[in-house]
């Protein structure tokens, strides 16, 4: 695996961590938007998103955008599972079928 693919994987993981932290920053859903915005989870989550963007820019130096961006869709699979595990979000048959389609598409693109 080249360095740039490793960087792309790092960008995907940083984005995942950021997404989970942003969800955690919503708390119980009460309070103002400003309260949510300045919770430690939200602030750190935004930092992870920024880091993910920087890593993605590095990955784009050698990986075609037509391959790199669709590969980030792998995060949709993981985030659906994390939402189910940590936040009790539903995972019905339709969602699982969609996750399977996304996974197949990512594998096809990454192997092209």
C-alpha cells in the first residue's frame, strides 16, 4: 500500500472520529445551539474534521479524485454501525442493503 492510500485511510478515520464526537456533542438534544457548539466533544470533533480535510488534500496528490472521494464512502458503513452501537440508531433491512451496496462500490473503485 502506498503512503497516499494510508493517508486516505487516516483521513477516513479522522472523519469518523469527528462525526461521532459531533453526535456526542448534541448531548440530550436540549439547550441552545451555542451550548452544543462549544461542548468539548463538538470542538474536538470539528478539529478532527479539519485534520481529515488536510489528510485528504495530501492523498489527492497521488490518488485520482474519482477514486479517492468514492472511497471515503466506506465511512458511511462504519458510521451507520457506530450510530447503532453507541447511540441506539436503527439498522433495518433497507439500511443494511444500502450498506452492502456502498461496500461493494468502494471495493470495485479501490481495485480499479
